C-alpha cells in the first residue's frame, strides 16, 4: 500500500519547529517495516517557512482561524465559509497528496485536531482517499467539540479498521526506531545549536518524579532508559542522516542514575562523536556522572529549577532544594556543559519573599546560566494540583479551557487576584532574567540589547510583531544565539 503521512499545522506559532516530529518518524519506520511504501511530510514546518517569507499578512496561512470552534464546526458540517475554504486549500497545497491509497495525519497537540479535520475535509472532497488519524494528541479526542461530527466519526472508523488490518498497537510505535527519511530536514533550525539540524530521539518513558504542576507522569507509564538499544539506534540515525546532534527526549535524563551512567559509558566507548542536549533534574547529579555525560557528548542540560525558595520547591514537590540546584549548576559549568533554567512565577501561596529569593538566586547564578525562561503557573488537567488540590492549599478549580484550570488559594487569594499575582511574579522574574542573564551572557546577536531597558525592549518586541514578516525577522535574529525567550 502506498501511504502518505503528514504532521499537520499547529495553531501555536510562536516559534518555528526546531526538530522534526519523532512520532511521525516512528510511524513511518514501522509501516515501512511492514512492507508499505511510505512518504512523509511536515506541514507545520512548511507553513512556518511559507509564512516567514511573506511581507503581508494577507498572503500568510492564517491558521488561527481554526481556533474559532463554532465556525469550524459549521464549515465541517458543509456550511460555506470562504476564509476556511481558502485556508484548507492552501494547507493542502503545502504538499502533494495525489496517488496514495491512504493518507495518515499524525496529531501531537490538541490544537492540531481542528487543523487535521480541516485538511481531511479538503482532501476527501478532492481525492476521495481514505484518511486516518493517529498520535498522542488523539488521547483527548473524546472530549473534543469535534468528536460528534460525521467527518470525525468516519475518520476514526477508518483508523480503527486500518489498525486492525495491520495489527497495530500504540506500544509498537513507542518502541519503534524512528526513520526520518523524506522529511524536509533543511527546514529545522535548533536555537540551542546555532540554528543547525538536530534530530530528536526518545530515550525513556514517563518520569519518576511527582512535581505538582507536571503531567508527564500521566502521559505515559515510566519505562527506564535501555542504554544498549539507545546507543545502537542513535549511531544508526547518525550514519543514515549524516547528523551528529541529538535532542534526547525525556522528562528527566537522570530518571535512573545507573542507566544513564551506562549510556554515557557506551557512547564514549563507541567513540560516537555526537553532541546532545536533554532535560535533567538536579536531584541526583554529581561530579562523576556530569563528567561522563560531558565525555559522551552532552552540551546542554535544561533544568526546571522553578524557584529559589525552598518553601516553594517543597510545595511543588521538586526533588531538590536551593543548595542542591546551586551545586549542580556550578558542577555543570565546570564540566563545560551549558545550562537552560526554567522558573515559575505565581506558585500557590507565593509571597513577596519567595519572589525575592528567586531573583536573588538568578543574580547569584547568572554566570552559570546560559539560557533561561520564566513562565506563569498553570494548573493542568490531571496534574497533582488538579487531582489533589488540598495538598497545595488550593480549591474551587474551574476549567479555563480543555487543559487548564483556575483556582482559589485556601485562606489566600481568590482567582481574579491570584491571576494578577501570577503575572506580577512572572514579570518580575522576566525582568531579572533580562538584566542578569540575557544582556550579560554575551551570546545574543542584537547589540542594542546591551543598553535597552527591559520596558523598552518589550515595547520594541511588541511593535515588530505587527506584521508576519517583521515577526519572522525578529525571531530569526533572536534565534541565532538567543539566551532568553519571552512567552
């Protein structure tokens, strides 16, 4: 069977795609092993590339139209909508779809369900081809406003039939070696590797930690790193695609200390000659394992340190304290490993003192941090904050959208005031990072950063986003060696 599989556009377009979608590569690899002729494409990367080259917004693919759920439902129920019809036609024109027995759409994010249906609607009308859906994003399809649409029912029925015919299960895809053959690899630029191509490779499943705001432990059950299998597959990918840079996908590369140690030793013994980055936890890292990680090719570790306050770290159930985080950042720098640090503003019952302690942590460790970001707290569906709110002294959780909840602090701030406090805290952390990390790192490429006040920089950033072209040019400049992303 001749099959075309695509990664659909996402309505989240703040940054271009940095790496090719690994899930799509695993599906392609498995189906090719089953004897199917498979071609793949990434429509999100192609859309981002197309939009970045348009000076006028009217010539871009206005994918945000898919966020209008009532209009989408009406259009998919055969109601005329000129703008959505044009968007669907332009989406389909990003790749070739003629001559295939089956078209598969691989959904990773919930917001790709709408774009996938719009694409399927256009393709079915033109080609009369069977279309199926797959991917992690389909886990929420039953709660989707599109679930009862005839188009969705038809696609899901064809999907079930195809999986049954080929005896396919989700576990097969998770364990499959990815195959990136045919993807538009020239479109991917990774900001942490100077805009070079980086290939993603998933090294384990789930997470052993139970951070209150995180849902990674819910996404999939924990499965430890298999060092021998991982090294063999990484070396195959290196040879097949002539690539030496890898993004090792995991919630925490050091979920299992012994497995990580074996993995690093095997890479060193094989003289793999690769460079890699990954998420890590300061929890159990020491000088010995960091040295082995560096020798195996580790160039960057991303840490969710979140706060400089031990009280907040304990509340969020982070498996380390301020002192341990400080020590690990110091050891990583001594080993020549760059670091990215994420912070969270607005934790439940966060006080001014907690914000001050986080800012002091940023000031004290700015010379050890290469990249950084500050987010506002979000209570996500199925996180421990959502399922056990009393443990975090919050109550009255109400849905904001399909995935996030508002809340009141018990004996604290009601949501409207808490929402403002979250933004206040986030802004304070952003400002500290701007002055202490962003401007002083020496890695950024825009020289006027070194003297622009924070408020002026934010104004400039908002101004240049007035058109798609200047937006793309701004991001292109910042991505060259950007140390800090405001989002």
